[in-house]
C-alpha cells in the first residue's frame, strides 16, 4: 500500500482506475499462484498470461516511454501502479526483458533492433534470460571468459554462463562476451543478443537449496551469432552492461515488501515480540518507499548511487521479512500437510532459502557498499 502522504494531488483518480482494473481483470488463479511463489522470478506459466492482459490495456511496461509502447506515465504513476499490483497480489512480471534488456535496446539499439525486439518483449513472444555470470566471474564480472571470435559476419562463441535464471524457459538471451583480450578486462567485452535455439547451446539445470529449478548453467560450443546481433560497438559492452545494471539493481522494492509484510501482520496468533518486529519493519519500509520515490523523481544525487543504496536496503529488508515469516509460521513453515496453512506461511522456508541469494545477485551487497564509498568519497 502506498502511503497517502507520498501521492501528489490529482493522482487519486489514477489510483482508483488502477484498483478498478485489478479488481476486474486479475484472475483468481493467477493471484493464488503468485501467493505460492517462492522467488521473485515466477514461472512464465503464471506471468505471461498476466502480461498479455496488461499488454491489451497498454500497461505491460509501465516504465517505457510512449514512443516505444509504454503508457507514458510519470514516476509517481508508475510507483502507484506497482504498489497497487503488489497490494492486489498480482504476479510480478519477469524483469529480464521488460525492465533490463529493453531499456538498453532503446538506448543503444539500432532502428531495426528496436523495431524487431521491443514489440516482441511487450507481447511476451520473446522471453529473455541474462548471460552475465560465469563459473569464474560473478561479482568480478569483468573477468568473464566466454569467447566470441569473429568469423565472417558471425561471432563463434565457446564457454559457459552460470546462475542463468529461467534459461530453460527463455528463447532469447542477452549476454556479455569477450571479443578481445588486450588492455583492461572491461575494454574487451561486447554485448550480444542471441537466440537460445541456436545449435551448440546446452542448458543444464541447477537446483537450489529451496528445491526450485530457477537457475541453470548454459554451455556454448561453437555457437554462431550474427555480428548484427551486437548491441553497441564491439568491445563497448561494459558501458552497455553498466547502463543495464542501474535498472537491475535499483527499482521498486518497497511495494512488494509492504504487501508481504501486511499479509504477515494479518496472521492470527502473533505474540507481542514478533508484532513489534513487524511494526519496526513497517516503519523501515515506509522510509524505503520515500527514498525510492525520491530516486525516481531525480531529486538530486547520482542514479548509480541510488541504485546501489536501494539494492542493499531492499534485499536486506526482504531477508529480515523472510526470517519473521518463518518465526510466525513455526512448524507450518516446514510442512503444509493439510494444505490449510496460509500461503504466506506455507512458503516461508523456501522463500527464506531462495532470498539468501538476494544480497549476492546483481552485484553482492558488499560490492554495492564499496561502490557507494567510491561514489561518495571519490
């Protein structure tokens, strides 16, 4: 729920329109499936039907400008929409296409690349995964070694990517590849858009501690990718990646976390100590919400600094809320034998285990604190 004090005058009608749409258009089965999701990356069997409903209304990509098919909303309208979707229990859409690769295609893509990819991202026809991390290159992403050697009009790729979320569902990948070994490591990286059906690509599952199949390792054996699929110049992929990471790290953590927290606070039988912890988190999320809105309005400060700060605050708040959910659920957090445990508690342990990665992915929070120190102290 969005704090009324943060809503500008004149936007109450917009919020009412969003609420009415959600009430009329969000199917109960998708709402129920979202409530049982153990990860922020919900399976496309749930997210894509909801994306198609939103796309028919013109609301699938709230952050996109109107010229590319977005609704043309301002920052606060986008935040209101996110808050109302979270409060209604709507499934979050996969971010890899809509929120990560789409903005860099808009910024760095050719006219033909924009015309081809952006409509397919909106419709859900293309479902994307992110090929950044490698077995020897995680937070130290510049050390990546997936080689892309020019051969005629193609690149030939050999190597692997790891922790590739939803690669087993995706038909497209955006990937960082090494096109040069000269100079600084960052100077030899290029950004490619590739088809996951290309011969030579193998996807192997990685099961998480929570029992989910969310991650994968992807192997590339003499995979040919047209050089025309490069986004930006050759060996300039690091700049493209930095632009993308501001979208991956920053964003709207508070709406979804507030929704989760309110559902926890509504549970019966919570003792005074846990109730006080929930209230403390509610105060912190109100502050996080105000900071997110300030960042989106561009009210001073470095966007990269905001992205790192919000990533730390949002992911660590999620982990604290996970712990509280497990404490509230008690034995029900481990087994929902009769199927009667409220969804928020029945998935408490899998969510707790899954979110251990939240402070690591998109650049570990330790790395984010280092970036903050550099940006502030120079």
